[in-house]
C-alpha cells in the first residue's frame, strides 16, 4: 500500500468515526457492538474498506433523524441483523472451513496412496 493510500484511508476512517460519535448514545452503543461482532465473525472484505460500516452509519443516521429507537432500526436480535447483512459474504469462518476440508482431503489422499 502506498503512503497516499494509507493517508486517504486514515482520513476516511476518521470521518467515519466522527459520524459514529455524532449519533445518539444508544445508536453508538449498538454500532460498537455490531462492529465488534463483524470483526470477530467476518466478512473478509470488511478489512478492505468501510462500505458495510458506512452503510450501517447511513441507516442509523436516518433512523435517528426519524426519531426511532435504535432497536426499531436493527430489530431486537442485533446479531441476526448482522448475520443478515453478511449472509452473501465470505467470512473468516468460511475460509477456515475450507482450509480444514482441504487438509482433511490431503491427509486422506496421502493415506490412500500409502495403503495401495
């Protein structure tokens, strides 16, 4: 990554954080929990950009402007809300499952060759 790209990325992130801090407190709390959840569960492309997180902030800004409670926006099951957002995305869990399956298949092939 070039220096210019790093600087632009930092500027974008700072602007994003400022938007989150401008949200009502309950929205900030839920946003931070969503962010933690997504960083633990995936998706893989989350680390490549802030589109998903910015979309959540957009949604939260609209909800706050309409005077809605944050759980009216996400639903009571915030984890399910997150899962729905990433349902078509490749997650780190998916990558790990693929890795495990590849290793199992390699090991079985080695054993099969030795027993022939």
